[in-house]
């Protein structure tokens, strides 16, 4: 049987998918044959890893399933949307649209479901048997302690892979449903992660991207306190031609002492992914965020001092319940101070499982949209001005190669500090590469020096 996969969720979901693929290919390669294209005619089965965190992710899931069914595929559904509907299957919190859509899935003979606990124990017998034909509570707990499990490296050709250091989250952010879907934080031991990092490097990975729901609190469940920086010390000491970065650093636990430790790490990429969410003290408190604007400014200034060549990324939610024009202006003033190389903006909307959905003083959709567009305009202006001042000579990794309508080579290149799949890439021609290459010699994943015209 030919099979494929589609990952609709985040990078943490992708790692789960990679371990599922690794298990299938390690144990049943004589029965299952992988095809990268899920819509290829020969593909009979597609594993669909889903997002349940936001309504747009669930809509994308429904649309993708319909598309696969039209192509006569059988679909194994796993991931956060499965957990989401497990939580709400018998409640009245689902919208009428989602209730109807989900009911149609449960009755479709070409679909089956995998719960968290099924992934590490997957067997071919799971396919469309009575145990997996209906959404159910998993009989097995999620198995996150997986030091010896095989993994399929789907980003290897691009030179990077993700290293998931923990699962779940203990934070109680009022807008977030991840703890209710993914559960409490479960960290992998340092020695397990070091072994996995060694395997990644030995297989040709040049960039490790450490991920978790809250990387800053890595190890609290195992060691009684955060051990993120002890983990980084251990990874930094590994031999090999590689670098690494860490995503999802919460500012409330980052100290000057921590940042000073980072300056001593040789292979650490000075990339700071700080999900700040807002600038108004009132809104931050309502969000369940335990830091204030003064703390954030002090942290940002210290990062700039310690890391002159750095990349700081953040995200903000526009229109959170209770956000007044004054609160929004505080956020706009903060954005205008231009602390960040990349800012992601999101329009707030209620999620049934989120505590914020019960908060009063909701901002109407028209106002949220207007504020979002104002913030986006400011962000675009700042980023355009920043790019105009950047050095024209860069180093980076090729992510895509193609030819244009004139037959000329074109390349998408990710600058060294930029994170894969998140930050902007540069589009260049062969004549902009500073080394001497023929177009045929270049391939995705290669690191090059280039300049922008």
C-alpha cells in the first residue's frame, strides 16, 4: 500500500508525524511504501495530522479531508483536532457548523482516528478496525519517552530539523487551549535529547531548532526547576558542523544571567522568539501573562547589548476582550519603538475551551479588523525601513531552486539568522551568488554567500 501524510498543525505536530512515519517504515516497509505527494494516484492512505488550537485550523482540516475523499483516499486523522473533539464531543460548546461537519466524519467509512496514545504503538491492524472507526478516549497514555524510536527526517534535504524537548504546557494563558488539548508539560531527559541531537547531526542536519510549548520551562517537571540552559550547554558541547536555535522563550523566566550564559555558547544562533502578546498591563493581566512592560523593555535592551547581531521575533493579539483604544495605542507605541526583526499579528477570536471566551467587554469584529490593519501597516513600514538599512551581503541556506520563464536560475535563500518556515526569505538569481557555481551544482540545503541588488 502506498501512503503519504499531510501536516496541518505546528512543528510540534510535525515531529509526531515524523515518529509515526519512522515507525511504519522501520517495521512494515514491505507493506507500506511512502510517496511524498498525498494526492498521487497510487496513494491509497493519507495520515492527516491536524490543528485544533484555532477555528481556522479546524476549518482547514475539514476542507483537506473533503479534498482527499474526493480523490478516493482513505484518511487517518490524528493530532490536536482529534483531542479537541474528544473534549467537546458530548458538549454544547461546538458551533452548529462544527457539530455537523464532525458528525459527517464519524460516519464516513473511509476515515479512522488515532489518539495520542496510539502513535507510539501504531500497528497496521489499527487501519479501519472497530477500535479506531469512532472517536474515543485513548486506552494508552501518550508515550513521549521515546529514546529508541525511529524517526523520518522530512526536512533533512533543507539542512534543518526540529528537536522537540517537551510536550504540553503548565501555563494558564486565558486565550490558549493547548494545556487542555496537549496536557501538562512533559519534558524529555537531557541525556535523551542529547542522543537525539547526535543522531540528527550524524544524519547531516546543520541546524537544530529546539521547540516546546514553553521552552523556557523545560525540565521543571523532571528536575524541579528549569534546565533549559543546562540542556543548551550539553548540545553546544557536541561535535559537528551545526548550529541551533530555541523557539518559544517566555520572557517571565529569562534573566540577565541566562542571557549572559547564552553569549558563551559557540553554536547558539542569537534568535529570540518572545511571544509577548500585548503591551498593555491591563490586557497582559487578563491574558494570564506574568510580566510587565518595564520588564520587557529591560529584557529587550539587554538582548541588544549582549547580541549586536541578533534576531528578535514576537507576536501580538489584536482585540483581546477589554482592549480599549488606549490599550491599543500602548501596543502601537510599543511596536513603533522598533525592537523586533519580525512581528506576527493575530486577530482575537473566542475559542470554546479558552477562559477568555467568558470574559466581558468583547471588542466587536469591525473594530478588531480596523486595529489589525493599522498595526499591520505600521509593522510593514518598520520592516521595509529596516530592510533598506540592512547589509546587502548575506549568508544563508538555499530552500528552493527553479527556473523562470526565460530559463534563468532563481533561488529562494533563507538568511542565517532567519528561522525556517517563519521568517522572510530572499529571492535571488545566479549572478547574485558570491561564490562561483554553475546552477546545476546548487541544491536545497546548501549554504551560500550572496548579495541583494
